[in-house]
C-alpha cells in the first residue's frame, strides 16, 4: 500500500493494481482496510480515504462488485471515524446496495456496526434500530467468532446506546446483559475482560439514570475490579477513568456530602490530566468531566464566575467537535445560570434553540430538561400560559417514555426526581383555586402502577415464563442457604435481572401509565355522604390538603411548611422506644408514658387535621391519602388536645396510595369461591398460637400449617391464590436499601416482596401481623414495601404495621379484630373497634405503642359486603400450642 500511495497519478496507480490482478488485490484489501482505519484514528484522513477509493476503483476496474463494496465500506468507516456522517452514510449505502445485489448478507451484516453508529449520529435512530434487528441473527449464525462475538457485541452495544437516547432504559439494560452473556459464554478471547468491564460500566451508568443507586454502584465496582487487574490497568487507563468519572457522578446523584463528592471528582480529574498528556483521543472521550463538576456545583449553589466562563468555553469546544450531547448539556447549564442571574431573554433564546436541536436528535432526556427550564423561564417572565404549556409537554414526554418501561422498579426509578412538572402544574392551579385541575395533576404523579393493577391493566405472564420463574425459585433457595452478605448481594442482582427478563415475555403492545386518573365526578360517586377523603401533597415546600366528599372536591386547605422527615422519624422512634419498658413498670407508669408521646401527636393533629375539623363532625369513614414522608405518620393516632380524643375515636380511618387507585379498586371483586388462609411462622414469636386457636374455634374446617409446614411454596397454591383472607403472623423485615427484598420469614426461608411479582391473589384482605410491614420507601411516585407488593399482586386491602409489634399483645388485638369483622362490618370499622378496645383499657394496652401500629391500606369498599363467617380457613403456623405470659 505504501508503494501505491507514493504514486501520485491515479492512472499509474490503476495500472499497478491491474498488474497485481483481481485475486491478489482482493486478498490484500482486508489488510488495506485496517491500514486505512489506523490512519484515520491518527487524523490522516485524506491518506485513509485514498486507500478506500483505490479499493472500490479496483473493484470497478476488475468488474468485481464485492471488491467495490468493500472499498465503499472502507471509505465509509474512514468518514465515520472523521465524524463526517453524511459522506459515511452515502458510502455505507453504496456498499449495502452492492452486497444486496450480490445476496451477500453476511458482509452486509459485518458492515453494520459502523453503519448503525453513523445513522445514530445523523439522528436517524429508527433506521439504526431496524438495521440492528436485521443483522443480529445473521451475525450470530456465523461460525467466525469475529462476527458472532466481536461484531455482534458491537451491534448490541450500539443498540443499547440508541435505546438510552430514546429513554428506553429497560431495553438498553437488556442489550448490555446480552452482551455480557455473549462474552462470558465464549472461551477466553483477547478482548473478553475489557468488553465485560466496559459493559458493566455502561450498565452502571444506565441504572444511575434510573436512580437505582445500589445497583449502579455494584456495576461500577464490578468494572473497577476487572480494570484494576493487570494487564488491563496499564493497557486501558481511559476505561478506568470512565468508571471513576461515573462513580464521582454517582456520589453527586446520591446527595453525598460535598467533601466526598469533591474528593471523587478530584481523583477523576487527576487521572484525566495524566491521560491528557499521554492520550489526546482518550482525553477527548472524557473531556466532559469539567461539565459534570459544574452541574454538581450549580445544584449546590457553589458555581463561581470562573466555572461559568469554563462552561461557555466548553459549549464552543463541544459544538466544534460535534459532541452534541455534551454541547447540549453545556448550553442547558449556561441557560440555568443566566436565569438565576435575571438574564431571562438570554436563557429563553438558549433554551428555544436547544429545544429545536435536541428534538431533531432524539435526545429525550435533554429535551425533557429543556422543557422544564422553559417552564421556569416563562414563570419568572410572567408568561404563565406558556409555562403551563411547557410543563404539560414535559409530562407528555415523561409518560410516553415511562410507559414503555415494563419492570416496575425500573419505571419508578425512571420517574424518581421527575415530579417537578406535575407539582408545578398543581401549584399553578392551586393558586388559581382550580381545585379539580390541581387534583388531576396531583393524581397523575401518584401510584400509577397500583392504579393500573386495580383498573385491570395487570400483566399476565405466559407459559413461557415458567423456566425463568423456576430459575428465580432456585436462586432464592440458594440465598436462603447462604450467610455471606457479599454473595447475597450478587444473588440479589441476579434475581433483579431475571425478574426484569420476565417483562420481556409480556405482549409487545403492553404499555403502562395508560390508566386514566379518576375524575371529580367518579370519585364523588364512590363516596357516601358520611365519607371523607383527605389528599395531602407537598408542593414547592408547602403542605396542602384537598378534601373530597360525595359533593366533589372542596377548596384546598393550606397547612404551612412540611413536617421535616427527621422530626417524624424521631417521634415514631420515641413511641417505639416505650415498648422496651418491662410490663409491670409500663402498667404502673402508663399515664406518664402516654404524656411523653403526646406532643408530636397533638402537633400533627393541629397541623394536619384541625384545618378540616369542620368536615369531621359528619364523617364516619375517613380515607387518608398521604404524600411522601407523611406515609410514616399514624393519622388514626393523632390526638386532639382540646378533647383528649384520638382521631380513631372520632371516625374510622383507612389509607390509600392515591384517590384514583382507591376508586378503581371499588370495582375490584374478590374471589367468591376462595378459602381463607392464615399463615403463621414463629419460633420466637410464640404467642401467635392464640390467634390461630381463636380463629380455629370459630372455623373448625380450617387447615392449619404448623412448624416446618409453613413454607414459601404454600403461598403459590391455588387455594392461596383464591383465598379471601391471607394472614401472616411471623417475623418480617423492611429493607430500606432494597424495598423489593423486604420479607416475611417462613419456615424454609424468606418470602420477599419481589416473590409476588409473578403471583396473582384475589384476597379481600391480607393481614401482615408482623413488624414494620407497613414501612416503605417513596420512590418515583410509588411507596415501595411489603404492603404495596401484596396490593400489586391483587389483594384489595392490606392490614399492616408501622413499627415493631409485641408478640403477647398482638394476638389479643387480632382476636378482637377478627371477632368484630365476623359480625359483618367493614375491615376499617373492625380495626377501629379493636383499637378502641385497647384505648379504653386500664392497662398499658391503651398506650399508642400497642394499638397505633396497625392500619389498613388499599381499596376496601365503604359498605362491607363480605362476611367472614361464610368462608373457610387455611392456616399456616409454626409455634408451640400455648401462650405464656410475657415476663
């Protein structure tokens, strides 16, 4: 090739090629293609292009269409490396046409990695995805590992990047996992470890965008572990730097303290500067580190004038280098700074230009952030109508993208931190006293997954899901046999991955976020004249309550500043702490101990209930819809300091995740043929036998599962799936780090929230008579925990607990509850009667610690039509048949 390139006259070059002959040139062409690409990476574009032209010209000279196609392929690759995508696509197209005429599908597929990437850079994303779908089966069928491993891996990686741009993160993660399985299953190849490490880094980045921080951290750690081992540490410093940059961003996303974030960024910056001196191309690849640092500084109010000047410089650099994503982020950051400093026109000009650019590029996340900022700019400028339009556009974008994500945890992660447009719209209409419209936007952000379930838009897994479910059960069994926490974490991630694969088996046309939020007329019709629903919401650091009755949505009441989460947590812990007092001492000092917990309960009543006190005088049924951290507050235990009465003494109280989900659940019918199911398992909570004995006395036909019989597989039986009542009395634990792994401890191991993903229940009530079963983690508009998991599986209501419950007093509470429910009254009224019985006691039982943890959440009808005495029982238990007194 050097000899050819040294000849300047094209005619003489062709004469030399002719003397070598068709066969020799065809043989040499692969080597020449590699040389052209090396020259292109060195920036010697014209020399590289000359090689490509020589190859396709030789093909014409020898009338060898395959050689001509190869020449166009080589030329296209050079243009692609040079980021001249118009020319690249023209030559990719010429090569593709020739290969199609030759019926050479394999070479057509081999060329696709660069072709797909060029389509992407030219904003032709749909064409890129179609091409990827066409070539994957061809490459995977090839016996050449360069095709079936390396090139197919490249196609999967490009596909994942395309899906990320479209906001289809679930599809992106799936492609990355396919790529890892591809490399992992192949015997050791030179690029195996580096490819796996790069893919773990990409997975971590995607999960970081989904706010799945623990999973992102795990993926980054996996990438770091591989890249830190020789010889990769020396050969691929740029890849390790990418991971370090992402870990720094993760610390910022997780709201770590400023010192830790700055340390992480400083470490990455030191590496970047070292690579800048050594590797210009590598420096360009991670040159956006200063941008990420500036974004974090702005979020913390730490941005300096020097930072702003650097942003404006970066904006120019990125635009010149055609780094469109980085250029867009720099522009967005500059516009935010302009708005903060009162330069409204500059901010508006920048965002309008950016909006048009990113809309053409398909960069949905940038487009969403741009519309949000446009809304803020118009608000500050007083153009309210334009602001509303911008926020509505942002919501449409969110729900279009989010509706394509089938796995619930990924969808909630996607929606986490994206409540702003809903809340901005709600705030605007609250200020306008347009209560129904404000209600509409508040409902759009709440518990949408639960709404889909209650509205009947629940996924049904086909027979083909059974192998995956069996695999999950096997891994679950392995976890129950392990004590190593690190091994547990690895299996947890494997369980999450497989559970998300289940979503791939749903109908391709299935979509979430399609359920309509309830109208004012519909919810009013569902409430009788003595029912009241209170919908709480924190909007722009101000707490509101929207009352709803059978007359419709009443004027919202302002409640002042939100209650700090730390204050709620402290008060609940104080109530829990009283439970450690010895019974004899508790009975003696119960009145004094009640006084110690009353200040918080009184303050919360004054702020949360007193503003709607005028509506309580005619209320017999109260449905509370909390928001955020208000889920932790036992509203039924709030204390009216004027009357000395708890709220539950004034009215029956139940809870709902959203008004729309509650209303949809009114139409849900439990199974008419199912049996009642009690689940007990307790080697330490020995006193649960009292509940079992009480129920069995009333229902002699019940089936009791005791000791080792109280196993996980019993929950999967048809009897369990059709049961009217499922009652668990066992140990439980809420996992704040991974709510989907919160669990009930049965005889053979943990029954976790995630185990309900592929279960279907028809219970009127699931009672979780265990510790902290009502705790949850507010994420993406959903309150994740055990109670929600049972509701999603099909239960209409769940009786759960706010905190640790006592194993002596709880059976007595449950005995009263079931005796009352047996009379045919509603669940919430039966629960109220049990709570009143404790409140009216002369012993320690009147303390809120014993009766206030219990609450019902879901969508029980206001008028009960289900009598417990008409049903049969199944009963799970693992305890001695006695109930000793607590010492």
